C-alpha cells in the first residue's frame, strides 16, 4: 500500500516538474538561443562588410598578426577585441597604411 502511494506521489511530482520545465525553462532556453542566433547573424554581416571594404586585409595564424597584402607593417591579433567590428577594422587598416 505504501509503495502505491509513493508511486502516485512520485508521478504527481514528476508531472509538476515537467510542467515547470515546459512553462519556464524551455521558453528561457529558446529566448537565449534566439538571441545567440541574432548575434551570430549580426557578426556575420559585420564580417562580410569588413571583407568587402578591405579585401587586401590578411591574417597569419602562425605569427598571430594582421597585415595588408603587399605591406610591411603588422598588428598583433592580441590587440583586437573579438568579434572584430567594422570600426575596429578601420582603425587597424589606418595603422597598417
């Protein structure tokens, strides 16, 4: 008899937990995922704008520097804040020219 009562109580608690999960946790996770997707899209647009404006801008992953194709100056990657913005790219290119 006690086992059956515990089983019923356990199922009731489980249903309440599932309802709380569906009502609170799932919407919060979906909202966060939507925000992350928006940020990703915004960063992609920004990166595309940088590539379009400065097709001669290059980076070396071995030496961890940014440079202009055919140029002699470099800027350490460590000086950049990620994700790189168009304004930041403008400043880097001005330093490299």
